[in-house]
């Protein structure tokens, strides 16, 4: 087959275009510090990269949910701690009432203090987390704790304590000292609250351990994603310089070939 000057010129121009494209890719990898821009760059690495991105999103979602659950438990622990303080104060008042049988003003004062404690405990039971109650208020109300599967209801936690406080208030208002049954009921209400606080503490420990595992997993996924996606700067620089040299050589060769014309063959 006869190779004409035009065929040579077209072939060199095609080579120049390819070299220009390779140089552009090298520039892009260097500037964006990435090595995969289209599936044909590295199909295997792209598949692994997509899988890693999916796992990373799932891990981030799990971490977000874990942090939200820990936030709910932290607020629950604070509320239960406040409730324990209320019950300790009520127990002190109950013991104090035993020595105030003939002091009417002091008995009334203690009754008023118990009334304040009842109101305070009711406020604690109605603690809100964002737009939700922290603890389930009734069968039709799902508290923030319930969303994360924590079985914390207002009645389950506070009903025994509130009943004991009401009994103490009625006795003091009637001018009587706290009975042994009321004192025991106060202690039982406190033990019930402490039991829920212990459960919250145990779940907090488990979630904190889970969060640490998720952090480790997320860091590993980010590292693996970086290996698949990002370029080695030193190698990218070497590749860029090689492409620049080859491109310059192609330009020089093209310039020399393009200078030859039919007149040169007729001389």
C-alpha cells in the first residue's frame, strides 16, 4: 500500500491528539489528586471504590444514630439523677417529721416542701427532648427514649415515687408524722428510679464501645478509599513530566513532517 504524505500527516495528527489527551489526564490527576475520573480508568478500582463509599455512608449513618442514642441516654441519666435527689430530700423530710409532732408550723412547712418535690418530680417526668417527651407519657405517646428502643415510661419509672410522695404529703398535711410504710415506699420509689438509671448507664457503656468500633471502622474505610481514589503525588509528578516530554517530542516531529510539501519532492 502506498503511504502518502497526507496519510503520514493524518497519522501524526492523531498521535498528537492522543498525546495531548494523555497530558491533559496527567495534569488533571496532579491538580485534583485523584486517579479515577471515568470507569475506563480502572474498572476494578472503581468497583472497590463504590463499595467503600457505600460502606462509609452506612458507617456514618450508624455513628449518627449512635450519637443520637447517647444524647438521649445522657439526658435520661440527668433526669433520673434529679429524680434521685428529689427522693433523697423526701426521705430526709420523712425522718425529720418524726420529731415535729407538736410543731404545727414546721409540719406545714415540711408539707409544702413535699408539695414542691412532687411538682419537681412531675416536671422531671415530663422532660422534653427536642419536640418529643423524653419518657413515654402514655400508651399513645412515644418518647424519645422509646424511639431508640429504651423501655423508659413515665409510669414505670416515676409512678411508685410519686405515689409515695403523695402519701407523705397527705400525712404531713393531716398533722401526722411519716409512717413506716410511707418511708419504705419512698425507699422503694428511689430503688426503682436507681434501677432504671443503672440500665441507662449499662446501655451508655455499650453504645460508647460501639461508637469507638464505628470510629475505627470509619477511619479504616477512609484510608482504603484514599488508596483506591487518590494518586501518589511523587508518581503523578513523574508521570506528568514524562507526558510533557513525549508531547513536546510529538510536537517537534509533527512540525518537521508538516514542513515537507509536494515542492520538496519535485526539486
